[in-house]
């Protein structure tokens, strides 16, 4: 690993913004800004229970995951046509490129849309076209991860997988999201086993609000390659050891954890503890339109609150490439660019 010299606090904030990084935990429906929700509602002639962009933004005060999900699913209901999905993903990718995201692995929730009569092909085609255009026009690489909603049944997840079957060439893997408590990973053991047979990569939200036991079963029953969130792992020493030993990546989302009251304050966030224990933690935005910031804002705010160093910054960016499902050749290119960025900053400090 590259030996990272110390840099001043001011330069560190600049470095966090400038360094190339991968974003591995972004729900595309959570990137829908209030302005775009209102514009799409008007374009699709749909009523909205909020009079203005401002009143919509004011509703974004959450006490836990469920209080957020209720508003998030309502926001996603303005998406009807392929162009709507395209516009949403294109806006996110343009914003991510500004934050020096070299590669994004984007979650989407098809059941939220198919339940309203939108065909899964409409969803995936719009998102995939945005990814392709962003690669050629913005130079950002991106792939799609289909998430099953864990508050719905196993049968509904199987039905969704069936609908997605002809489109599997356009996605890189599957995930598990939505209300965690009361919906343990085991509920989806057979669906994930089938996805594994199909050669898809596997990830799951676990240990966001739920107990360490959910992280164990995501690993051992679902056989996932990454854990989304996973911050509750610190309450189980044996689990911490397992995660460190197997280099299981955690896609951590600091501002999300703060806004959903997982931690009382950002200064109590355990990201530094996870990194210092040797875990492959990464920083991500989760639902940036709802939680007050895109990926760079997550980096700069959590670093300012917890006094992390340039060494932590390098490790987090390096981890994000290591943890991605990109090719080894792409990973080497991004890691080289990361090292160059750090060398440039240290020289001029
Ligand atoms: N869907 C969108 N954001 C989520 C989160 N933070 N946890 C679970 N499901 C989600
Ligand atoms: Zn999430």
C-alpha cells in the first residue's frame, strides 16, 4: 500500500473531493431531487400532495428508516416512462462525475414501479441507456444492481426475477433493501441461491438498523459478496474478525446514518473504528437527494466530524475500487489515478 504522508486539514478536504472514487451504494430513486419530482409529476400529469419544491423538501425530516421509506416510495411514484428513468439516472451520473466518481454501481427497486403497472423493461432500458450515454459523454463507468424489496414476499421477488430474466445482460447483480427489522435475509435464501446460479453478483443491506445476526445470515445464508451499511457489526467481535479476515466490503453511508438516527450525531459515527479494525469499509451516499449530500459531502462531513486522516482517505478510495465488481484492468487504472492524485497533493502542500 502507498505510504501516505500527512496533509493539512484544509488540503485534506480538497483531496477528499479531488480523489477518484467508486460509489457502490446509491439507490437511483433516492437521487430524485425535489425539483425533478415536481417536474416529472407535471410532465406525467400526476397529482402531488405537496404544493411546492420547498414544502416537499420540508417533509424530509426522518426518525428512522421506515419514516424515510414512506416518503421515498411516494417520490418514486412520479416515474412512468423510459425517459423518466433515463433523466433520473443521467442527472445522478452527471452529479457523480462532478464528485470525481470514476465508477458507480447503481441500485434500483423494480417492484416499486411494476406494482404501479410500469413494465420492468421500461425501468431497466431507461437506466441502462443513461449508463451508456454517461460513459461516452462524461467518461464515468456505471452498472446496475436490481434490489428486491424485503418487506414483500419471496414469491414477489421470484416473480421479479422472472420478469428481469430477458434483461439480465443489463445488470451486474442483485441486492436486498427496504424495511430491515422483521425481514431477515433468510426470507430470500432461495431467491439468492437462484441468482447465484445465474452468475449474478450478490449484495444485501444488513446491520443498518438490524442486529449483527442479519449480517451473519447475509454472509452465510445468502452468500453475499458485500454488506450494505453493516455498521451494527461493531457489536459482535467475532463478526468483526470475520469481516476483516475475509475482506468483506461494507458500503457505509454516513449522512444516511445520521439522518435516519442510526447515530445521534456524525461525530459518533463508527467509520473510523471499522477502518482501524482492518475492515474494507467504503463511503457512499445511499439516497443523496433525501439525506443532504452526494458522495463528496459524505466524505468531507464525516472526516470533519471524526478527525480522520489522509491515510484513511486513501484507504477508503482504494477500498471502493477493490470492492467494486469492475474488471481487474479497470481497477488498476483507477488505483493508479488515485496514487497520482495523492502524490500531486502532497507535493504542493
Ligand atoms: N432503500 C433506499 N434507501 C434505503 C436504505 N437506506 N435502507 C434500506 N432500503 C433503502
Ligand atoms: Zn441503501
